[in-house]
C-alpha cells in the first residue's frame, strides 16, 4: 500500500515539472528543478534530492508514478 502521507503530487506542463504547492512554505505552482527524464530514473530506483527553490527545503525522492512522487519523510500538510 502506498503511504499517502509521504507522497507529493506533480504536474508536467510544457516540459517543466510543477508541484501544486510547496508543502513547507505553501507557495503556489512551484517549478521544481527536475526534468521529465529524472522522473523516469526515480521510477527505476535512483534516489534524487529535491530542493525547493521557494524556501530551500529538501526531500529525497524514492519512487514516482504518473501523478505522485514518493519521498523518504512525511509531507507536512497545511
């Protein structure tokens, strides 16, 4: 079962990867420093450190699918 408290939804728009809001500072529509091919490499098992450009908070990505990124820690929900 997927631990939804550790998932982060994402969207791909025109080749860029966005999250609807930053789980740490609540900034809206955050462009994350990640490329589409990196989502695939995370899905294949490669870990990725994600640093949010809005507040410099960090998450380690463990897995991905078409809608969510799985992290190593519980995502703060506001």
